[in-house]
C-alpha cells in the first residue's frame, strides 16, 4: 500500500503541476524571475514532502498545490491590473551600461559583478565592453545589448539590396519517422519524400535520422 500510495500521489502531483503550468502560461516558464524561482521551489517541496509523509494523501497534495496556484494566479492578475506592483513582484530592468559607460551603482543594486556581466555579454556574442552602447539587465536575469553602431552587423538595407522573403525550414523526418504535418505544409506526400530519398540512394525512410526541407536548398538528409 505504501508504494501504491506514493505512485498515486506522484501521478496526481505531476498532473496538478502540469495543469498549473498551463494555466499560468508559457512566459512564466521562460521568464523565470526571482519570485517565480521561489514559487517553483515551494511547489516542488509541497509535492515532494507529501509523497513521503504517511499523514498526507492525495486530497492534501491537491489542496496545497491549488492554494499556491491560486496565489500565483492572483499575483499575476495583480501585476497585470496594477502597474505599480510589477516592480515589487516581478522586478524591473536595470541599465548596467549607459552610452558605453558601466553603471557601477546599478550593478551594485543588482548584486552583479564584472565577471557575471562579462559572462552575460558573451552569451550575446559580445566579448568586449567597448562594443556596447547600452546593456539592460532584465528581471529574469538575462541581458539585452545594443551595440555601438560601428560594431553592429550590416543589414540588407545598408547595402540597398532588395528584400527577400524569409523561408522557414521544415523537418520532414525525425529519427526514421516522417512528419506528416510538415509534408502537408509544403504540399508534398510520403511518395514524393521516398522519391527524393531514392535520388540520394536511400531506400527507406527508416534509414534517415533527420531530414530538413527548404525551398532554396531542397532536402538536407542525415542518415542513421
């Protein structure tokens, strides 16, 4: 009965947390603020402790997760409706580099040292502070960078080149399995796919680990 109880509570806790994540939205997962991080820890503790506590059952797990989920949902609604609460509950961005000058006071307030700042800049393909005009430390801990004009990459407009349509690549085969939805999206079928594979001396879809299609480059194939 002990193993059965743990199994049931684990499945129930998983389902509850999955539903809660869906209700709160994808941005809560991607943009992990300090408040969200604490929330994730507490939710994990609520479910984890309940699994090995003989006095706690499915009802208690569901109640605890529901209460905490309601608090998170109310907090989210509050930040959407009352703008002044956003800085307190979600935090606010800090400009750590302004017109090429490092803002030491902002870094101190954000508990950010130079090693951390350089690491964040490198994650944006910036290897020197001299390349940066503005850098903003976001509330989720990432940094947004605006390079100096001399270090910015040129665009097609800079060379007066005609605008080309952006082409989206489609994955047609994943680990030996054809992606039917992608084939429909490009107006093709499995018969066409097999014909294209035969042109590259591949007899079966199962032999292909990955296949990608673009209008410009046609079919890219990587075999198993």
